[in-house]
């Protein structure tokens, strides 16, 4: 039994666009020494975000040594579970405000709070409107940090993910107009 088959006993096999039927292994669980073994087994390895976390997607190559015969049915892909929406507790909001005041980027805050960057950005936007006495200087530095984060993300995603890049750039333009 190969490493791919061993991993398929532990990690879910799901149909993920655009990769197809893949094993989803969280970044924290993936061991670098697996890569050459999996590649020797004819496994393609992709990395991307999935449910707010970086994961490795492992897919058997078509026509690989251990590919199933053409007539044999492929395993059913499990439907992707709907992501659970986490409510913001007062403690979460306190930590969010403190980390933002310390100058951490939204991506760093998201990692520390175990949330997606989008969730953190949305909550920061909500809180910005609720602040009774926001200091102009703090707001300016917050906008600059957010703008830097958006532009960095857009640069990372372009040209492979043009729609996502366009959305990030629209949000950056909105910040510049504010």
C-alpha cells in the first residue's frame, strides 16, 4: 500500500474545483518528506486555501501506475460541508481591537483568532463605524495597513485569479476614496 492510500484513510477525499477528486491534507499535517514519495506514486500536489486554511490537495494522475481501470467506478465525492460561521464574542472583539492597535495586519490577526481574513476585515469595517471617537491618525494608519494588505494579496493572486484580484483592487480603491 502506498502513502497516498494510507493518507486516504485519514484525510477526506473530496471533489474540489478546479482540482477534481483530491485528498485534502492541512498544511500543518503535511510532512515535507512525503512530497517525493507521493510524486513517485504519480500523485499531483497542489497548495491552496480551503475553508480558511492552507491545505495540500493530493490527486492521483490520470493513467498513473495505480489508476483505476476505465470501467471501474470512481469513489463518490463527499459534498463539501457548509462552513460554520463563528460568532464574535466580546473577548474576540477585545483581542481584535488590541491586535489591530498593535499594528498587526489582518492576516496575522486572522491567524491568531483562527478566523478567515475576510471575517476579520468585515468585523474591522463594522467596528470602524461603531467607534465613538476614532483618532484620525489611527484610522489613517489602519487604512494604510489594510490597503497594503489588499494590494499584497492582489499581487499574489494575479494573474491566476483575475476575479479575486479585481475584487481586492475595488476594495483598495474604496479605501483610497475614504
